[in-house]
């Protein structure tokens, strides 16, 4: 059941709330062994107590449980980034989005699995082991917010927070037939989001549909004095506006833009299924145009250069003994201590990215790689913004079906290539969504829509209308 | 002065006049607080925390740039400077740098110093803002002898302004004159209170003609800087004279042994992996803002000195001494307003007041004297109520103790004894009790001073020695 329905049932009704939370924990009991969506699950009694209190205090979110990706700081709840180096780290503060959700009456049910430090596209680089796709447990759920997508698609939580640096929310949403939303850069405060690549990172939402995202967004968005990169997007009334769209009520018709280069290298049956969804939209009054942006081919390398460079810097902090591994620094030189902690604490993929990033930022290469990547980023923005003012760029969210466990992770280049569709919005700071579009071999396939920066409200309204036309949102996977 | 010597300074001025840290709102007082009490997720570099720049520090840095005639950038970019050291909780220091996509807050400018002979301009290369690292304490002094080190993060994030000169300085004396002038400027602009421990630290670059340069890091007092420069010049000369070459290296100054030593820590020069901090969007500085800051600037010390010469007809020397500290200049001007006679005020402040302050390490924080109390002291002397001797005696109590001179005099009966009768009685007593000294005085008129001294002692300094001398001469028949 989506959040907006659950809230109607539990609001002011303690019995219904208790029943709902019990049912959630029953599902966790039954499914979590196989799916491994969570790293930390809070005790049912604690969640229940907080939920009942929020409900009695008539908070707008009425005690609804929310799952949170394990790279978003939660005061008093272990936050590991799926890394050994933070295995025992309990943040002394709440991320801004968490503080806002809590004060609106949401309750954190647990912390979800992810690729270590969000570095990966399959949730397989987690120190705690991979999550599995509810639609086929032999396959990955995508990543890096794989756990969040798993728990939402299998009803272990009604909604989840993820983070999206190059597709980490949209990718697992596409692979689990859920709605994934990456806001315009700055719409959700990054304060408390453990950084991977600061200029690309955005907190995002994985929900059952666009309406739920609108509902939660209203309680999370807004400028944050703790995050100088945050922006002020006014979102009040968004939920109400979305509610009046679709389901036999009004329909929007927007213009969709097909960028040819974004369909190159897409698995044929995936492309066909997404195109089928777009055809249905066009027969419901959506218009579309085709265009070519050759520079899109540079997006992936530029993305990885920027992401690795920033990651190598952001992860430099893990080494001082205030968190991290239990290694006694006494009688150890600093350099030995740092080496020991970092060699033992970081996984392979993280080390690979730190090393590449350090190389990129080192004297002599900084200009050759980093500065050049920033130029690509500017060119892409200049090319794409005029197009995004005309319409929404539509593409498959993922170029391939969800890989089997172990299939993609062995070859880093293949792993990185999975992000080809999703990195563009992060590079230009634009909002983007994944909308369930269909199935290929009984596996979910997603449609990605990219909007102009700060057009998040319109994008969500269109998403609501698209969901309504395609009509497969809120489907239940077979493991459920 | 030596033409073959080139010295450049990197001065880190602590902005200890601003109450909060550079990138968070923690108190920047690390001197009196218990270790690790003024800390938060930001200055501890906890995962997910984000820096928020302190605008007050930026304004002060712009002020200093204007005073030095430097060119202020139109976009302030903060960069990350990476190195692993436990005093750096993020693994990088937020700083400023010159390079592609990066620029310090100001470049160019200079400061004129009175050299030996013609005044010379020491050119400024750049001026930047950065954060102070945490403070490390080694329990056995030496890091190699200590099994552990203690880190106080109260200092982490304290704002610093870095001023880098061109290698225009030729001698230790010039270095001192330059630093004195810069510190005076920082004091007047309300940037750095030089009385506080750790108010500034200097890295000194010294090279001989056609030789590599040697950097002596982290010297905290002007005396030590002078000594280190002299030591290095002699050391390097010795090597060159012996046919050797100077190695490019980093050394540190050991004040106890009075020598520089090669630093044990490896220097990762040029490998700081500088890049613009993606958490801090560039801050635009418009010409209007610079103008507004300039208009709000206090009078510069060298302008103030010129005005003293002009308005108060003081000597250049007196004017320069009075403006050497803002507190002293203020005391001077306010005392003149009450008392008049700038010459007398200047004389008292320079000769007597400063003597007291300098006997306490030149620390103006200990000064409790007010313009009123200084003015009263001067009037008491003018009216002949107290003698100069008494004035000097009670000066310390007025300056450091903050006592009111009129009250001291009234309470302790220090008024000048002007009654001749009383003085004559005392003189007679002394003559009676010192027949041998009287004999001496009759033979040798200079020996009379002993008798005068004895009378003065009886009056506890409350009389005019000249007058006593006259009385005694008369009484023992030297004069009529």
C-alpha cells in the first residue's frame, strides 16, 4: 500500500497503526532472510512506541515508518555506509532531511543496504553482502540504493530514502519497478548525507508512486542553512496538485525529447519495451521530438573523473581514530596507523576509486582530467538546458536488464557502463525520475524522465500522469 | 643588509577577534576551554557534515587586502588541501590556492618598511583564508618518544588569514620590522589580537644567491624568527663557503637549542591535490561590497601616525610608538581629550606606561588603566600634589591594578609635604642622627645627597628633593 493510503488508515487510529507496523515486521521476518534489504533493523517495540507518539501528537505523517539508506546520518542509529570502516559508527546528529521527517511524524524503521560508500550500481560492494532483487533473487536489485528499492518493492517499508550520485536512486527503482526521484541539486539538504561526490550527490526517494514522493517531499525540501549548496524550492501544495491528476481525472500532455545517443548501446528488448511505453504516452496526447547531442558520449567519462576525484577527497577523513576500526593506535606511527585502518576498512571498489581519484587530482593530471571534465560538464549543461526548457528527456533508465549476482561486478568497465543513462542529470544538476515502464523476461524495466533544474514540481506532476497511462505502478513482485 | 640573502615569509594570522570558527558556529576559544568541548560535527569533520563560511572573517580578510593594496578577487573559491595528519580531521584543510579554477582572496600589494637607508616595499604575493588544524600534544614532548598523542579539536577550524610575501626581505631585522608593521595593522583592523597565545605563526623561506631555498616552518614569535633567520644564514653560508650546495628542504626551529633541524615528517610538497571544495559554492565579491568594506575601515596605523605628527606636533618616533598598538593609540587620544597637552601624555605613555606593560611581556590585555586614570595621574603631578617619584611608584597599580590615582593618594597619605616646618623638623632629625655624614657633606658638597635621601625616606618620597637639599644646606651652614 502506498504511503498516502496508509496514512489515511492509520491517522488517529492507534489500533490500525499497530496492525500496520506489525504487518510490516511480519513481512520483514518472512522476506529479509532472502532479500537482505536492511543493514540495521530497529526493534519493533521502539518503532511502535515512536510511531504511536507521533500519531497521538497528530503529526502530519502520523507515525509512518520510513527506511533510510545507510549513508544518511541518523542520530543514535548506526550509520555504516555499508563499509567496515564505519561498522561501529553511530552519528551524534541527524541529517537535515531526517530531522525534518522526524518532526513531521515519520519513524525510521531501519537502515538499508547499499554499495559501499554508494560506489557501485548493484549493491554487491556492500561489506554486509549483496541485496537481492525481489523480482528474481538470483539477480541484483541495482544500486547503489539497492536496499531501499528492495524494501519498498517488497513492502518491508512503504517508502525509503536513497541517494543518487550518478543514478543510485533511479537504477534500483528501475530494477524493482518502483518510483525513483532524484531532485534538482540542492532541493534536499545534503547535511548529514555521507559524501561520495559532493557536487553530484543528492538525496532521493524511492516510493511506490509519484504521489508518495510528493507527499514526503513537502516535509523534506527547503533551503538549509547548514548546507551552502542547498536551494529553496517551494513545494507546498504539491501533494494536493498531484492527487488531482490521473485516475480518470485530468491528464497532462507534455513534450518528450528522445536524444538518440541515449538509446545507443541499450539492450534491444529493453529499448523496445521502453519505446512501447512512450508510444502509449503519445497516443494519450504526449508529443515528442527526436534530437541528437553528440557530447552526451563524454558524459560517462566526465562523470567518473569528477566522482572519483571528489570521492578520493571526501574519503580522506576515514583514518583518524574517532570512528572506524578498533585498532589501537598506541605505539604506532601515524602513517602506519592510517595505512592499517584504510587497508582493512575499505573494500576493493572503494580503494580503486580512491586511487584513481587521487591520481586524477595529483599535480599535472588535475588539469588534464579534472578541469577537462568540468568543461564537459559545462558544455553538457549548455546543450541540454535549452532542450529541457522545451520538454522532458525520455530514455530507458537502465541500458540492460538487472544482471545476475556476480555478473557485472567482475568487470569494472561493464559496471560503470550501466550508468550511461543516469549520470547526465547529476552532471547538470537536473531532476530526474524512474517510472516503471514494463517488463522484459518478467524483469522490471524503467523509463527515465529528466526535467529542467528547479522544475521538480512539474516533473512529478507529469510522472503521476505517466504512471496513470502506463498503469503498472504498484505491482507486487513474485517474492512478495 | 645583505644582497645575497632572500627571505620570504608566510604569515598565518589567527583571526582571534571573531568569536566563532571559520566553517561552523562553534566558539573559537580554544585557549581557556577544556579540551574537545568547543566542537561539533563540522569541525570534527564527521561524515555528512558540511562547512558554512564565516562571513565576518571574509570581510576582515578583504579589509586586510585593501590595506595592503592587494587586488581582491571577484569570486572567492575555497579549495581542499590534502594531507594525512591527525590534526586534520577531514584529511584535508579548507584553504585557498592559486591554480586553474582556483584563486586566493587577494593577490599583489605590498607593505613599506623603513629599511637601513631608503624605505623599501616588501611585495605581497597573495592573501588567503584557511582553517587552523587541531592542536596536538605529545605527552613526552617529542613525538618519537611519546607512545600516544593527545588531540584537542577545539582549535580545529579556527579562522586564519595567510599572508605570503615575495622573497624581498634581506635580513632578520627587516623581517622583524615587516612583521611588527603587519601585526600592528592586523591589530588596528581588528583581525588579530597579538597578545593571545598562538596569534600568529610564520613559515620562513631563506635562500642564498643561486642556491635552493630552505623553509623553516611554524615559528611563533618574532624573536625566534630573527634568531632562526640569523642561524640559517650562518649555516647556509658555512656550507657554501665549504664548497657545498644547499639542499631544498624543510626545517624547524628549536628555540631551546637555538638551531634549526631537518623536519622528520615527510613533506608532500606539490602533492596536496588541491581542488575547489565542492561543498562551498564560490562567493561573489562585487566592487560595491569592496567599496562598502573600505568605507567602513578604521584609520590605518600609518595614517594615524601622520595625523599625530600633524595634529599633536609629536615627533615621528613618538607617533610611531603610540600607534604600534591600537589599545595604546586609543588610550593616548582619549587621554589627550580629557587632559590636553599631548606631549606630556605621550611622554608618560611611552616612557613610563609602556615600561610597566613591557615588564609584563608587553601584554595589553593586562592593562586596566583608563584615560581618566592616566589624566588624573598627570594632573596630580602638575598641581604638585604628588611628586614624580610617587607617580612612578603608583603607576603599576594604576596601569595593571586599575586603581584610581586620586584614591590611592588620598587613602595612603601620599600628598606632597609642602609645609616647610615639617620638612625642617625632619631635616634637623636627620642631621642630629648622622653627625659623620654631616661632616662629610661639609667637606664634600656632593655627599649631601646621602642626607637628602634620608629625609626623602622619612617622607616616603612625598617631597621635592631639591627643596630638601636647600634646607639641609642652610642648616649645616653651607648656605645662608
